[in-house]
């Protein structure tokens, strides 16, 4: 995201607390006069307000993410995802600075429709099942952003990501594709949680950034919620097999019950497929890179970084 904005002539202030990120991901931008990296938290309003005041546009991507992170640190995750978003929206509204809010396909919960539209119902488990706390938090974020749009006339745009993957992504917090590829490159067993029949759709980060830029600077997307994802569906078992084949790996596949990985009471969803007709209609975007390209790009990045 930072690379793209700098390339297009913008000046960027990036804020990160590095709880799930790496400074090395931005090393290619160090020394550029139009880029600055500031370490801090969106929970600290006194830190956040002057940075937002100095900006013309806010891309709010900060969140506590990853299944392991959410299950192991539920309270911290809820505070970052809800209070942090409140802080961003409140600071931006004072000077009417547009906010681009990144939400998640997690808001759909256990809705396993063939193709999830932005207007589809949310189907969630019990609020005391920690698996759904991230979904709840992102839905509240969306409601907050929409309320600021309606009541405060703040220019907001909301997108829901469906499994964005690509170079520089860490697998340590539950992100399945980099985790599988790292194991495959090391010829280590690939661990699948559950029976592996659950299906997902994966979008290349380069495609996703194309979509983000198109939505962010379009007048037709103000006040709207838009899915961003690839609608090609694959089971986790098939994903693991494909990664093994395309990396020429000697890895085997191991299945571990959800309870063993995440604790008792964990719930997962069987499938999650985006309807991407709205984004095509609004800005003409469609994904250009397939899963083989994703695997090849992540593999190359990991080999270069090792």
C-alpha cells in the first residue's frame, strides 16, 4: 500500500505498533523524503490526532488480526479493533478528513451462501465463543464508520477483504497460505486444522491494492461497503496439495482437530465466497492473478528473505 501510494506521487505517514508486522517490509522506502514511518498505537489519541491533522486522507488498516491472536488475546483484540477505530474516526471527523476503513469477510460469520453480497445477513455464533469476537468488532467498526458518514457527513468508504495474501505476509498468526508455503519450502509437515474440507478464496495483495486505490479515489464509492476478493474457491486440503506440488516439496499433510489447535468450543465456517459484482460495477475491478501466481510470488519472497 505504501509502495503504491509513494509511486503515484503521494506523501505517506505510516503508523504501526509492530505487534504483527515487520519494519523490514518497508525497508525499500527508507530514505524517501515523501515517506515517514512512525511507531505508535491507534489506542493513543494524543499520538494519533496530530498525525491525522497533518493528513488529507486516512487509510485505516490497523487491526488485531489472525485467528491465533484473536483466540489468545481476545480483550486486547477487541480494544484495538473497536476503540482504535473510534479514535481514528473521531480525529478525522474534526477536520472532515476522508477515512477508508478496511473491514473483513469475517463479518458474514457462518453465512455459507454461494456468493456473499454486501447486503447479506450476518450469521454468528454465541458472543462468548471467542472465535466470533473479531467478527463482532469489525461489524461495530463498520457501523461506527457509517454513523459518522450519516450524522457527521464524514466521507467514509468501507471494504471487506476476503483472505488477502502475498509477499511479505507472516504466517505466524494463523494466515494459512504463507504458513503452508513456509512448511513446504522446508519440506516439513503441513498442518491443517479440522478436516480440511472447509473452502476459502484467496486474492493476491497486488490485485487487492489495485482495488483499494480504485475505490479510495472514486466519488461513486463514498458511504458504501464493498467486497474485495477473488471468487475462485478451493478447499484447504486442495490448497495444501497444490502448494506441495507447485513448490516441488516433500512435505506430508497432517490434520489436527480444532480443539487441539484453538481450545474447546472453537467454531469455523465451511466456506466463504465473495460476490464481487458491486466492485466491478462501481470501478471496473476484477482480480488478475490466480492462486498459482500467489504461491509462486510468496515462495520467491520467502526464499529471498531467508
